[in-house]
C-alpha cells in the first residue's frame, strides 16, 4: 500500500508531518492492506491568513483493486484533528464497501425472504 502526501502552499511541511500522516492512515485501514493499492492524502488550510481556528482540511482518496476510488474529507481546528477525522471516515467507507463485497460472495444465490402470508381471518373477508 503506497501513501502519497500532498500539501498546498498554505500548509507548512514540518518535520514529522509525513510520519504522523502515514501512522494514522495505516492504523485506520491496515487490515484492508491487501485490497488497497494507493492512498492519496491532500492537506490544506482554507483560512491560512487567520491564526485562530484555521479551517484545516484533510482529504483522503483510497484506490482499491477492482473498485472506484473512495474519497472522504474532514475539516477541523487543527491539522492533526482533520487527519484523524478523515482517517476514521475512510475506515468506515472501506469497511462498508468491502463488507458488501463479502456479503455478495458469501451468499451469491441468496433469495429474498418470502412475503408473509395473510392470516386466515383476513383471507376469508
């Protein structure tokens, strides 16, 4: 699984930022490692001129084998919070996508439940 980290001009690349991002992303989706080929991380700060409560944004795009890319984003007061929030959203999205795949593989010939038959009293009316 390859993790690419991109920042725009509003985010200062401090030492350890790449390691932090990789640690958080890998912790969130490492169990799906066999299905994921690449993760694109985009970090930005929409209100870079304001010092208080900046609108930090983390957008994650996961590329999986035989699936369309999944993208999520999170806005938070700090970059670390935005990264953690986006990683959690990504984890849920990948779980849902791969969970649906597992359900269809486990029950390829699943039939819908039969409709409930009317009570005998209702049938006689």
